[in-house]
């Protein structure tokens, strides 16, 4: 490469790279710029609106466009500078459907189709060119990852093919294929001009009545009684019922500026890409976009040359404070920082060594703590919606994300399951500026990092811990993080290589296989203890019957049970689908203890509070931090507790799904519950935190004679999946009903109270379900040699795609892999037991299909029945032989 105007005639090879640093440092521009509105007398702001959208980039414009399409009137969009003059103006213009989550791929696919038809709708040219894309693999692990991804893309109807290096060379003339082992080609991917797409959305929105005001800053959001009341701008106030924060990298500060602060956990980083002048043989506009994931770079055709950027290992966070868009104009080139990506580009496309540079663009992007965008209504302020933190995929996701958010605001829910993107998956604990700054420095490199199953973030750890953390860590616990809480995966026995286990990353049989197997065996044959303190815990009480009445309205099961009884139930929405899956204990006549999954802490709290309607007689308290939860699993659990409490713990004295406050050791007030979340016998102990270490020590001491050992969540996962237990966030979501997952027995239609979702479930029960939760046991699958299933694998019935797996685990009992997932006929029809039982099933793992046996009940029960039948037959045979011998 030559430096052009920067350093005329200098070659930009790795050897001569330092010479470039002596070149002229000039301000960067953008490939395309949007003309200024140039208004000397801006249009006055309205005094009232139904909704105010803050942010005139492509995300905010998409929300405005889709709200207008859904018939909203009095929509006002405010932009502090010029429309699309921030990240939208500078982004690379790539529309890629290659995402690791189904919902993100569907959003990107919709965006692609939207951008393609905008020109016909508005007359505005958007620069749309269907180029296709190539995702390159330099090693077998990357190719496996791409094959798994290709299988999932095909599930949602996106065409893609796994191709050879020679086919890559045929599709792209510049790619060096000498170190490639394969690639995935997605022919439908495209490139656009982002400012022009944004302008087209603005034109279409204005045609539908949206009022757009540039150079207008939102100072803060007005809140009255927990609901959006209006906004205060630098040009005066606007009363409104809804507010949408689409402020991009400024969304965090805008959230804090609300009268009641709103947590928007994102942080900006600098993002660089290079533009070249046209090549001697100009690159055709339709040339496929290249994503060299192992090289951490992407490359697309741009005006006869190339545009190339990437995701470096050492990103640069910016804008720690302040939210003035003009700061973007001050971002500088940094050739030292870009050098590793430049070297990767020249390795992948060596012929670019002699091309001329046009400029290096510094484009700020915002990132979130888990690499997934933020969407939805905030838990603290009703009517305050957020869409942001696009993790450098704003253009690809904006169309679909704007559509889903508009549906959410219109109907109360979007047309797809967006729980993985719901802003309520985070709490205030993820809003620390220091945490966000450190986490996004890890997140940005992970965009192109090879992510094997069960990987964990390394930054922002030990934020929430159990009182037993240090004790468990000293005993070999290896940790994972959930909602900021440290949870033990498994315990490494003394003498094992801890470092090797921490670094083992594979799509095949993992190194912890035997360790988890020993923990499962102990759970089934002796007793194990699992620290499950991360589970969400609420106490709901009232002066009268209000607490019971509220829960009867929210829950499908009957909560009017005797004191001390435990009820497993779902909290449903109006569509009869799960908003929460929980266990509820009736502590007294008017007091209840609610246990929910860890990542439901914010969502469940918001859901209950929403339906309390400020009733002064009701009191809801989050007591997650007050209790340490120990799960004693196994047939000897009753012996351990009996010895520690001097109380018989047999089923006759302590029936299933029962709770009682007891003394354990010296500690009083321990809530002991006869359940384990695994289907195995045992007890949950909810212990006031000051007693946690004492109770744990006593349990471990007394349990020695019964073979007790520590266990982790990997063993719990294996146990619950082989028992066919569905878990929230993995198997259950806001688009799943109890009838679809075989939980009709937890729905009490005749309990005498009209609970949420009852009408929808009555209709579904009458008409039949169109999808069904099933259990699949893999056959002809070698756990030692074959790829493992994890989640998201396509399910085929008699050769036809019918669903995907939602979770899976190796069953140490069955000595086979077990997958759980939903299936539905194509075309849609009622799912009957015959449909499930008479099909020939296969599970696609990385492009290879494995036969599987499907059932609607746990295989472990089936195998147990078969074993008992075999034992009975052997006993009968022995008795017959004995009778014959005695008769001789």
C-alpha cells in the first residue's frame, strides 16, 4: 500500500510500516456524509407527543419508522446534531446475518430485506448491493464453529453453504487461501450506504407523520409516579407518555440524567477501519464481504478499492464522561493501534501491498457486558424504552430491532422471543463505570474470538459471591458467572492439573467429563452439596389476603395451600406464556417465599411490581442477599439432616414439597425444603447468611460418614436434563405455554380465580398445541470421538426440519447424550403423541446428523422400568429353576 496524500510513494508493507508514522496526520472524514439541514429558524417543538425518541441514527430512525407503520401518531424524534451524523455516518455499511443467536440472525435478515425495498418505497437510493459474505476458517475448530452456525442459519431460512478454499478463491480474487481449511458462504448478505439508508427511513417516517427535530438535545426525562411524563430539552419541555432512548454511546449518561435514574449498561470503544483508493483493477461492487475471523478483520469492496477494519485484542474505551456528539469529530487516527489489523489484511490479501491509502477512519461503537444489544422497557420507569448497545452490528440489527421494539410498545410484546436481549437481564450491579470500561475491553475482541461451549467472561468477576466462596474455592471449585454471581461449575480433586482444566476448550468431550461424572454418581448414590445461593429470592406479604390474591392472579397453579407447602408454578402473561418459572412457599397465611432463576431477579421483580398497582397493603422484598442456599442431593441427604437436626427426615415425617423452619447444628431459623430442582431426593436449605459457614461446616462434617462431596452446576444440569426438567431461559421463555412443555398438571383451571393467561390456555387446550417439548436420546453417537451437542442444533423428523434443541447434556445414567427441544409439524398442525412417537428423528451437530429416540417422558423412567422388568424376569426364572430342583 502507498500512503497517497499522506506519504506519497511510501509502501505500506509490514517492513516499511514505521515510515507511515512520519506521514501527515490529517482529520478523517467519512465515505459518505449527510448534508446539513441548515435551518436558520428551526421548527418549534410541540408541547405534547405520544412518544419522544432520542437519537437520529439508524436505530432511532428504525424505531420511528416502524411505530409510524403501526399507526402511531404524535411521534417526535430528537437528534442533538444532524441525522445520522454519529456512528451511523461512519459505520462500514455491512449487513451480515451471520450471528450466533437466532433472534439476532432473524433481525439482521429482516434488516436486509427492509433496506433492499426502501428505495422503491421512498425513491431514495440506499446503495444496496447484494454481495454475499465469506466467513473464513484457518483451523478445524473455527470450521466446526462455522458449520454449527451454518446449520442454525438454515433453520431460519437463510441460505448458506460450507465451501472449500478453492471455492473461496473463485468467489474473491484477492483472498490468499494457503492457510484456510474452509469457509461459509452466505450469498444473501449485502452492503449499503448507511447515511442513505438512514435518510430513506427519515423520509418514510416523515411521510407517515413523524416529526423530526435536529440540533435538539434531551437534558433529562421527566418521571411522575414511576411513569414517563415528559422530556426537558435545550429548547423547552415536551409532555409524553413514552420515551425511547436510542442515544447510542450517550445512552448511559442519558439514563442517569432521568429524574429517576435508568441503568443502560453500555460503554463506547474506538473502532478503526481503513479505506484505500481504487485498485489498478478496481474491485467490483458485488465482490463478497470477507470476514477473516481468525485474523480479526473484515474486508469489503469500496469505490473500486477496499474498506477493512477489525476487532483488536487491545481496544480503546472512550467517552467515560459526557455526551456531546461533537466529541466524535475530535477522534484521531491511530496507526500504531491499527498495525496488527493492517498486517492481518496484508497476509490475507497480499496484492494490496502496493495500493494507495485514502484514510483511516475512527468510528466509535458502543458495547454491552455480554455482547448482546439492549432492548425493551426499563424495570424502574414505566414507559421508558431502550434500544442500543449494538456491539458493532447496529446497521445489521437496526431494522429488525426497531420492528421488534415498535411491536413491544404497541402490543405489549414483540413477535419473537427477545429475552436474550431484554434490558431486564441486567441490574444496577452492571452499571458501574469501572465494570463497564473493563468488560468492554474484553467484549470487543470477543466479537471475532472463537467461542466454544461453556466459555466465561474473565473481567468483572467476584462481583457477587456466596459467603462460602473462599471455602469452596479452596476445595477446588472452578467458577462461572451468572447475573454477576459466581457459581461453581465443578470441583477439581486434589492432584488434578487445574491450569489445564481452566484452559481446555473444545467442541468435543471436555476434560471435566470424569469429574462431573463422579459428582453425578455421588448425587445418585450418596449425598452432594451444591451452593445455589445465586437463585432469586423474594418475600411477598400483606396485612390481609392481598398477597394470596395477587399470586393467584399471577400464577397458573393454585397457591391457596396449607402453610408450609411448596408449589411449582409459572407466572404467565395474557398469551398464556411464561414470564417467570418459580417455586412458591407459603410461610404463613399472608406471607410467601418466591424462588426464581438467577437471571430472573430484575425481570421477576418488575413483573410482580407491575401488577401490585401500588397497593399499600402489599409488601415485596428482594431477600436474595439474605439467604445462602445449599442443595443437599442424594439418598443419604435425609441421614445427614436427621443427625444435624435430631428430627426424622423420612418421607413419612417430611413429605415432598414441604417447607419447615428448623435448627441445623447450632443455627436456628433454617428454611428446609424437600425439593432439589433435579428430580433426585434431597433438600434445599435456605440459611440466613450469618449462619452459612457454620451450617456448611456441620453438613460436611456429619456427611463424611455418608460419602458427602461438593458438586457444581454441571452435575445439576446433567441430572435435570435426564429427568426432562425444563429450565427458564434455556427451555422456557415468553413464547412457551405450560401445555406445550407438558406442564398442564401445574395449571389449575378450576381454582376459582381468573389468572393471567387462563383464557389463552383454555383455547389452546381445546384446539391442541402446535409445538411440543420433547426429549431426545442420541443413538450411534460416540461421546469420545463425535462432536457434542450443546444447544441450537436442528431437529429433523423423517428428513424434515421440525425444530431445534434448547438444551442438552451427557446423561451419566443412560451413558448417552440427551437433548431437549421443541418440535412442530411443517406445515403447522396439532402435535399428537402419535406424531412424536412415530417419527424417525435426527439431530444435526455441525452438519452431521445423528439418529435419536424421541419421547414425551423421561428416558430415565423408561430405563428404570426396563431394569425392574429385567430384574423381575431374572427373579422369576430363578424361582422356577429352584422349584424344579426341589421337585426332583
